[in-house]
C-alpha cells in the first residue's frame, strides 16, 4: 500500500479516488491537487513513482488542512458554539440536528425513540423435547 501523509491509500484504485481516503480531501480537492502536480488522475496508486508521491505529499501538506488538524479544528469550533450557548451549540449539546432538519418524524434514533419492527404477535410453536 502506498503511504501518503501518514495514511495508507489503496493500491488498486485510481489516484483521484485513492486521495479521497484521506480525511479532509474530497473529489474536487483531489482533482485540484492532481492538476497542480501534473499527475495523471487515472493512474493506479500502485503505479506511481516515488517522485510523484513526494510531489503529492508536498502539495497536500502545503495547501490542505487534513486529518488530525482538521478534526481538532472542527471539535474546537463545536466546543466554542457550546460554550457561548448559541442555538447551534445547544442543539449540539442535546445531540439533535443542528441545521434545521425536522425532528417530528426523523432522527428517532438520536432522540432515543427508536421503534423496533413488530412481528405478527403470534408466538412460535413449542418444539417437542
């Protein structure tokens, strides 16, 4: 497996798809990075040379916030919202949808109202021993 910025990327996939396995890199950013470094997006990750991998690594480190840094930043943003007590922060505290989704019919599992599907109500016949 090729290793890029501390993440193992799959060898059998095209590099433009394999880059999306890194947290913080989506399809659009993956295409932009490949265009910057002039690496073919359709090449398999296993077929890349060490020079191409180094180019990709340098480009990602230079222009993107990924993995631990990005996760830390999102956590601090959510913590800030909780601390100031704004609407979105309160929704995060209550573990409810933050962006205005309805909760009457959806989000049952989040609200703790998960209903199990019920069978016919008839008990199975006893098996002879």
